[in-house]
C-alpha cells in the first residue's frame, strides 16, 4: 500500500509578510551594493524609499479568484 503524501494548505500572505519580504530584499540589495549595515538598515526601514514596483500601493491581499464570487 502506497503512503499518502501529506499536503498543507497555503496560507495567504498578510500585509506584514509583504512588508517583511520587501524590507529584507531592500536590505540585502543595499548590502550587495556595498553599503554598510547602518545605511542599508536605514533604507530598508524607510518605506518611502522603496520603488513602487517592490511594494504595490494597491491591495496586497487581492486574489484574482475572489472577483468571480460576486456573480450573484
């Protein structure tokens, strides 16, 4: 008898998750660019310095399959 593969349901990302991912990416990019830890941390914590293509100003919780549910 074959074992059943365990699967888990993907938990949707929250706004805090999006912020943490973006902050980490900005910090790591600044460090790779040669900035010291303090300067890289300052850029990572200042959200106004992020380009709009990193963190969209729209709704990060939007799921494309949600709009089909309003077809009453």
